[in-house]
C-alpha cells in the first residue's frame, strides 16, 4: 500500500512539472494584439532618468489613440496603455486626457484618469478645466482646481490662471478671483497679455472697474483685446464717458470696439452720439445695425428705428423681432402684421421664432379687442 502511495505521489509530481513547463511556455508568448492589422509593438527598453520607459510621438498606441473615434475603441486602447505600464508617462497620459476632453467631452472620466496619475502636470489639469468650463460646469471646474490641482501641488502655468479667472467671473466668486490675482503676481504671470486681459475682464464683471483699470495701466504691452475688454468693462459699468476716452486713445479699432461704444450709447439713450459714431464706422455689421434699431426702439422713437431698419442692407431675425415688438408696443398692430407677412414672404432664409410669434399674437389679440 505504501508502494502505491509512492507511485501516486510520483505521478502527481510529474503532472505538476508538466504544468509548470507548459505555464512557462505560455508566459514566453507575446501579449495578444487588439487588432489583427496592428503592427508589432516595439520593445521599449530605454528608460529615462525617472525610470520610465521612453515613448516617442509615433508610438503605435499613441497613433491608434489619435485616430480612434468611438468610446469602445478608446476603452480597448486605454486598457492596453494601462497594461503596458505607459499611463504614468506624461506624454501618454496627457494624450489620453486630451482625447477624453476634446473628442468625447467626458470631463468626469478625464478627471478620474487625472487622479490615477502619480505626477500630473499643468497641461493635464488645464485640459480638464477647459472641458468643465466648456461643458458649463463652472462650480465643478473650481472644485477640480482646488481639490485636484492645488491640493496635489500641481505646478500651474500662465494658461491656468485665465481659466480660473473666467470661472470666478462667471459665478461671481470675488475672493477666489483675488486669490488668482495674487498667484499671478507671485508667479510673475502678469507680463502675459492673455493673463492680464482675463484679469481686466474678471474685475469688470465684478463691478470693480477701478481695479480693472489698475491692471490695464500696469501693463506695458497692449493688444486689441486689452483695449476692447477695458472699453466693454466701462460700458457695462455705466461709464460710457470714460469708455469713449479709451476708445479715442486706441491706436487701432475693430468692429467690436465700435459696437461696444454703440451699445453703450444706446444703453444710456444717447442716440445722437450713437448716430454720429455709427455714421463714422468704416464697415457696420449686423450687430451695429441692431444696436441702432434697438436703441431707438428702447426710446420709443418708431420713425428713426424704421429708418435704420429700412437702410439695413441685409436683415436678420433679431432686427425683424425688434421692429415687430416696437410696433406692437406702440399699438400700430396693422403695420406689425404687415411686416410679419413681409418677413415670412422674404426669401432670406430667416424663419419666425418664438419672439416673432409673440409680437404677432399680441398684435392680433389687441387689434380684435380694439
């Protein structure tokens, strides 16, 4: 009986040895490919100073990542990146986050990938921030900034501050905006035009136009955006007179500069000055014409509003709605209905919208009651 047991043990050892040999053979086989036509992956034997494998821009996985268009394909490539140990490489992880944000607009998943990176950089953080802002999630963007970037001591650059300043302006967080301004001063980012313009806009939205002017005057280089943001800030804070002084000092102007002043004069109902400025414009656009029509309409001047409406070379649905609402408010229901019929019959490609229908229904109701 002992002999039978010995034989059984010998046979078991032989089977275990065979399994071990077969297992080692399987381990020596290359990992399976995701696609039949995928080229063989190069062996990344070279390491950088941090011990990470050196990955070049034309790596097969990066090329596949750039070309894919569906979430399912992304999942397959992402799994291969994780398994191959390349996710911690800054080039690879940055491309993964960028793909999630720009192609799939998946800020939540991009933030999850950001969390899994041992040493994320400013590019990755800025990409997620921009995606959250474009997705109309300003509170989520500010939370990500504090909890994922500041808390993890991610180094910020001159692209980070304008994004956070935009968020603070949008949700009205003054204290957080001041913190960003302090960071700009500490890091020396104030010399960057993009950063300075974002701070001018932020303070203008906060209603602190004097602080906006301090930032403006603190620069030694200005571009067209700097001047336009300053003019727009003065206009929206009710200082059209100072906005005009800045406008007159501008070395060059674009259509936004002119339209900002036109809207400012229309807002304070100074249509005489607005008309003089409009006539001096080199090339008024649709916004310019709409500012004049809307300005006269707001003041109840039907005649001048109609003059500019008739002069407009190419009308849009905004000017049609403005003039329809003006006639409805002034109880000229017959002209309102006639203009609506003209609008419908025109072959300009503009269709009546909710505002158009509201004015016409008001005119129909009041005309029947009268």
